C-alpha cells in the first residue's frame, strides 16, 4: 500500500509539473504577441482582446459541464476586487512591454512572490521570519540591479512592471483567502468575465481593425495564451504542492530570452542576468519557506 500511495503521489506531482510547464510555455508567446501588436495597436485594444478571448475560451470549456453553477460564488466582493487587480496588472504589464525587452519585463515581474510575502503579514495575519524577510530584501536588490534607476538605461516603464507585480501579488493574496469557498473554475471564469466587461466599456473607442490576417491570429492568441496559461497554473496547483511546481514558473525566462532574441533581436546584458539570478534564487527560497510553514497549495 505504501508503494502504491507513493506511486500515486509521484504521478500527481508529475502531472502538476506538466501543467506548470505548459503554462510557462504559453506566457512568453502571450507577451511576445503583445509586443508585436503594440507597434500598431493601442494597449487598451490588446487588453480588451486578451480578456474577450479568455472569456470565450472559459465559457466553451466550463459552461457545458457546470451550467449556471459556474457563476455561483460565496465571495462576490472578493471575486470582483481580485479580478480588477489582475486587470490592472495585465494592463500595466502590456503597456510596459512597449518599451522593455521581454526578458527584462519577465525578470522584474518575478518580484511578485516578495510582495506576497510582505502583504501576507497585514492581510492574512501570517508571521514572517527573519530569513524570509532577508530573501525579500535581497530579491528587491536583484530587481534594482535590473532597473538601475538613475542610469541611462532606465526608462521608467520598469516601474509599470513593479506596479503590475504589486497588483498581481495582492490578487494572489485575495485568491488565497477565497480558495476554500469557491471552485477554481468559478474563480478563473470570474477573472475573465469581469475583465471582459470592464474592457468592453472603453475598448471600442480604441479599436483599430487588423490590417493583415496574421494580426487576427495574434489577437486570437492573446486570449488563448492568457486564458489557458492561467488555467494550467490553477491545474498545476490542484495536482501538486506549491513548493513542487512554483519554481518551474521561472523557466519563463528561457522562453522570454529566446523569443526576444529571435523576434526582436534583444539579448539581456550581464547586469540583467545577475539581477534575474538573484530574483529567481530568492523566489525559490521563499516558496520553499512557505511550503515548510503552510504546505497547503495556493490557488492562482
């Protein structure tokens, strides 16, 4: 029986890792599509198309299986607030991609675990020890190495990525609080519904009809990559512990670097690699410390 149980646990962990790998394979394509389209279309239109596509794909997947129960939530206010936070995070990140290399934006975006740690004290009442606080401080030093405020390379869009990370971190904390009350399918669908509704209020005023067929494909890809990417993250945390699958999210750096070089001719300098290495190392350590303290998975 012990062998069987271990085998099942191992299979579940492998499935969770597989889902996370699928997610991190999609996100660089999402960001690269945004960067390509951003040269000709308003960021507002890009965000709108990302959420409309997300909404359509989630309805196709979940509505036939769950019907109206898909929209039943025990925490409507929390669902509303967390969805707006993710919308703000998406809009800030998409705007920043107009000015920053893919790898730089991805590296700075990985500061969200540090912000989650800081917010968990006032919002969740968690106790954070010296070692985790030290990892937070060192991680932000890594971010400063990439940003280098005051240098000629500093643009200002780096601050948009930090704002995006702060919104995403708060989104994660609220999601953690409602995870025991709502099904993950309901949670991810609310994210799509609220984002699509709000974007639809302003999106039409910024609409530009795509001029070539490939742009239509890229617009469809925004919803496909974004919607399924977040769905796969949720599925990953359903099948494996956070400490097992979270470190795999940093593999995004590989995809971001590769696409940035192949499509845009971008390649990070040594300082960016150094800062990214510090951020990733601290993020993995914080994930490990949270798993030791609270082994329950976090729904994203």
